[in-house]
């Protein structure tokens, strides 16, 4: 190509096919997060079935307060643990819990040799020092990969524990057949998901741009992306002008409004323009839980010297 820029042949073919679908008026293919999650869970279940009788990973979940969305999410995690053979415990603490009290609980859990993985459910109530809490997680039990040590290793391209949601998003992107090498990727949001998501896409050799609330003319940037990931939590943030025809669009953001769950992506615009789109619900959510199961099994396997899921 001109100016010495080379675009991988596989990426060109993928985008040409997607553009043809768009020109023919075909709607986006839905990326089935539930099917992908089922495959991950089956691999975990099969792996754990090969372990010695009576031996199972143990996941400890810590919930502070009674956030309704967190309660629903934790219930889903418990059901997944039962499906794959992971032992799960829940420590519920009142909203009035102080940072000092929460850190004392985490110190005790870190020293408990029977616990393989610890997850502190986010968001935490106001007044709790989130940085102190995340920093207190022992890296070898940090199942969400948010501790400074694990995020640092991911940034250095030597990850040990990859955050569950971004890891699940990468699997969903790959399930479309999109060639990530050389692809233009845009991540909207730079929080718990957006930051590690941009690292993983960079590690996979995409050319990555991160947009946030201070980004000017965001649509001019996102409309150039063959891979678009939005992780903000603002319903309808991503509209038609933000989506390149034929792009892979991963809708991470979720918010419940009047009893209905909405994603960041305007559903009609996504279906009309994208080549592939994750639905809300049924897209990223199931994959996040499945990757939590996989991460838990891997941490336990590492600690116990047993086989890990393939």
C-alpha cells in the first residue's frame, strides 16, 4: 500500500466480507457469549474431574454492602461454581465496614491455605480505599488480576493472571475469525475493563487507541476501528456515527434502567452497521463468569501442582 503501510491479507479479506454484508443490507452476526462460556466451563469441569477425588479449587468472594447488581452477579458465580466443581464461599460485610476492617479480613483470607482464589466484588461502598484493598490482594490468589503486581505483569507483557472480563472479550473477538494482528482497535473507557483490555489488544498486535470522557470528536476515532470495545456503562453511548461498517463490536457496559438491561451500544445501530456484535444480555456477561471459573482453576492448579484447564 501507499506510504509503505502493509495491511495483513487476512484482515483485508475479513473487512471486505463484512463490508459486503453491510452493502447487501445484512444485519450483524450476534456473538453468542453463552455458547462460548459453556465451552470454557466444560473445559474447566473436565480438567477438575481429572484431579484426585475430594480435591477442588476454593473461591472466596467478599461482598461489602448490598448492591443489587452485585448480588445478582454473585448468584451467577455460585451457580457456575456448582456446574464446574469449584467450592465457593461468600463473606458478606455491612456497608458500614471500614477500610481497616476490610483489610483485616483480607489478611486473614490471604493466610488461609485452604483458599485458592479471592475476589472482592466491585463496586465497593463510598469511603473505602479501593487502591488499598486491591493492593492488599495476594497476587497468587488475585483471581481478577487487579492487584498492582498482576496488572504490572500484564503491562510488561508477562501476565500471570489476566482480568476475567477483558480475557473473555478477547475470546469473543477471536471467535469471529477477525485477524487481530494489524487491526485498528479502539477501546472506549479506561477503568477496570478498559485499561487491561487495551493492554491485551496491544499484546495481540492490534494498533490500539483508548477513548475516554475527555476525548474530543470520539466518533471520528471509533468509526475507523475494525474492533470496537466499549466499557463505560452509559446506555446508548455508541451510536451509528461511532461504528465502522463490518466492525467487531464488543459491548461490555451494562446498566439496568426501569427493569431492563442496556449496553453502551445502541442496539439498532449495532445490528445495522456492525459485522459482529455482542448482545446485552447474553454476550460479555456469561464470558466474565466463565473466565472467573477458569482463572480460579488455574490459580488452584498452580498452588497445588495439578493440571490446569487447556
